[in-house]
């Protein structure tokens, strides 16, 4: 077993370049020499995690063409040199004049609104940059049609659901957005819908214009003293909370990443998801659309709500199962809804949801104020111009700046780091939020010769992305963590192992949280702790809490704490086999013979609820958890 001989600790709030060290000229360049040589390094515009049964690797494709590299210099767009003419910037949806002025000062701007997909594909090969809002789909076909010329896509707004990020990365096209300028506008629209819904403003207006005077029909409800649950306590959710408090409402919130101290400063209590939806009189949605939040408001969720609840959504339409909402409205579980966003936009003309009398709807107006439109225009224009100059900002969502040699060496550890982050966050329970994460790297290399920025970014990515709209990479990892109140610290431990490999193991520790799986808590201080290694090029989980395990991190994972006795593997295997759930591997780790053990089971399919309940009812199993990898 490798023995620790020394350790170094550091806390990072931004990427750090380690101190210089010398290397014999006959040896291959070290990680540091690559990372320090920024003048001769090329930014990787694609780190795609390719995962299969036989291999997990990082595939490095194209590089941005606008940044200096050893072979070519960046085009000087600001000169009239014929070799590098001014870039062509296509604006496919309306953009504020202030933003257009920024663009015109740098390149040739063409404003062509309402292009069909075929028209966009025909035009894009003559463009260096494309600016869109939510109405233009930047698909793989568009990026293929650009024939490599398109260097940057700017999304004037927050969500990038309409941009094929993987294709953009593969084609070396940087994607930037404008996440801050429309925060207040969206919050104000949420409050406008809340108050209009509570007092039936839209319905009463339509009634009067139809020549009716129905005062008794449109009796509303007061907001003072009512409980508002804000689902997603980010920028917009926080601003909604400020305004709702001013209306005399009691505000609670659910967000696994929101810092409790920031919530307390606003007079808001952070609570678990089920508590939020079951106690609220009004529920305002401000969560991103991710695989974890898609249709999270469904029949089961509505059934757990207080009868007569009122729902507001100015976030993303896909977080609500719209058919389930219609059923909840018809049954009276949901008294009213006010919606600015829909799963399909525009919604069908015969949409039952839109036609409900107790539903107030607007056509995605959250960011539609003059002030917000101007702010978004300037923010995205500056980001696009900066990208064309070869600069990268925190709003870049797909372009880590790492030399290909370093990425190649770290490739299996990149996969390991992200998967450990994803596992760790799934073990967290409760509504207090994650505040502190420690990442421990064990390596035979001198700590000063181990640059862990990419690995730290991937741990951050694994922790934040599963339940967040943020897209995390090396460029914005520290910024994103700071914005979410997440403190990432690192420790490097020198061990007696082979220096041929950059890292011996990675440990992820989350402090001051409750765990869904008590066995994941370390004996020392009760923090969630998991550890992994790369074996034969594949990421493996090697420790959960104080229990040693050895499982490949692929597919899905079931962890069980059990009494250490014969027959346990067979019992659980039979339950899974009866439901046609294929087991890819099993591993049992224990600390003391015939006491407690951890069984880790890899499965290809996701077991249904009944199957998991059967596993939990096995007498010798004390706790279990299902984890998606």
C-alpha cells in the first residue's frame, strides 16, 4: 500500500499557476511547462468524455482559430489587412442598438431575422460569428454547413437549449451567453404574474372587453401572510424573494446549492423539496431545465402539494409536465397557474393548458423590457467581440484552455474526477446546500509539478451540473463555484507509487451536509467521502466512507450496507435478475470480518421503484442508495 510521506494544502478561488521548476531538456515537457507556456499553447475547444464498456477517454478535436498558436498567429481583425479582413457577424434575431454598435465597431454586421433552417445553413459558411436569441436553432447541421468558418455563437440570454453544445465543441466553435443582464426583468415579470393571477386581472380584463361586469366571479386572494416557495434560489429567485418579502409574504426556498447565509440575509428559509411544495400557498419556479429537473412537476409532485396551491413559471417550460398540470387544475389541487414559458414555444393553438380559464399566460416575456434588452445586447456583443479577439470570459461554456499534451495525459483522470463529483452530490441529503468541498490528490510527483486545474474543474462540473443550468469547464469552474457559494479546496499528498502516472487517486469530501447513505460518512469527522483510482485506463470507485470497494464507474450503481454474512450477493442478484436488470459487476468491502460490509453493484439498467424496495426489505440490508453515473 502506498504510504503518505508529505502533504501540501491550498485553497483556490481562481485558477493558480504553480511556481516554476526546471526539467532536463532530454525529458518530455512536464504538465507545468505546458500550462505555463501560454504564448505557445492552444485552447482546446473540445473535451468530450467518450464512455463505453471498454474505454473512457478524452477526445481532443479542433482548436479555436482565433488564438495564437505555434503554427499560426491570431487574425488581426482590427486592421484592414487584406489577409485578415474584418469578421462577418450574423445577427439572426432582434438585438438592441447599443449591442449592434459594439459589433459594428469591430466587424461587418448583417441582421437577417426570421431565417428558415435551410436559409441559415446556406448563409452560415460566410460568417465568423452568429448571435441568436431563443428562436434560432443552432443545430449540428448549421455547424456542419459553416465548413469550419464559424468561430463563435453568442446566445443573447441565459439558456442555451437551442444550441447543440457538443457539435459546437466538436467543430471548434466557442459558445458564449449573457447570463446577468435580464435578471431583474425576469424577477419583475414573475411578480407581475403572481399578483395578476392572485387578483384575476387577465380574466377580469377579458370579461369587461366582452361587455360583462362580473365583480363577484373574480374575487381574488391576498398575498400578505401567504407562503411563497421559490424553487431555485439563484439570481432571479433571489430577486423574486426580495420583492415578495416587500409584499408581506413568508418566503421559503429550495436549492441544493444556495448558501444558507445568503438566504438568511434575505429573510428566506431554505427547506427540502418536499417540504417546500407541501407547505406553500404559491410556488414560483426558477430552476434550470436539466435531465434531473425535466418534468419534475408531475402527477406525483402535484399530489403532494397543498390543495388550492397557485403556480408561477418564468423559468423553463420543460420542468412541468403540462398534461399533469391540466389534471391538477381540473381536480382543484392547483387553483391557478401563471405561465410565461412552455414545453413547446409557441404552444399549439389548441393547447388545453393555454385554454384553461384559471391559467394566465404570456408569450415568454420574462426578459422583455427595454432596459434588459439593451443590457443583454451589450453583454453578448462584448462577449462575441472578445471571443473573436481570442479572449475567453466566464460566460464561455465549452472551451477549456489546456494544451493537448496535458489533456492526453490526464484524460482518464478527467473522467474519474467528474464521476466522483457526480456520485458525491447524489449522496447529499437535506436542504442546507453544499458549501465546502475538499479534493485530495495522491501522487508520486512533486506537488509543485502537478497542476490540478482541469481535475478540479471536472470535480466542480460533476457536483454542479446534474442539478444546475451552469455549464462548467476549466474557464468558468472557479467562477461558477464562487457564484453558487461553493468553496473548493485542494490537498496534494505525495505517496510512494509510480511517477509514470500523474495521479494515484482522487478523493472528494463534502463537509457539513447530511447524507442519503450514512456509510458514506467518514469515521473522522462525519463528512461525505468517496475515493477513486484509474485502473487499466478505466475510472474505479475504491472507497466509500471508511469502507474499501473496487467497482468500475460505468452504468449505474447500487450501494448497500449490510450485515457481513453468507448469501447476500445471491439474494440481491436474484431480485435484480427477476426484473431483468443486468448486473455488470459486484464488489463487497468490509472493515471487520462478520460485522458490517458495503456491497457495490453495477447495473446496466435503472431498476424500477418496486425492485429497489425489494432490495431494501432484505433483512440483512441496513441501508441502500441508487446512483446514476
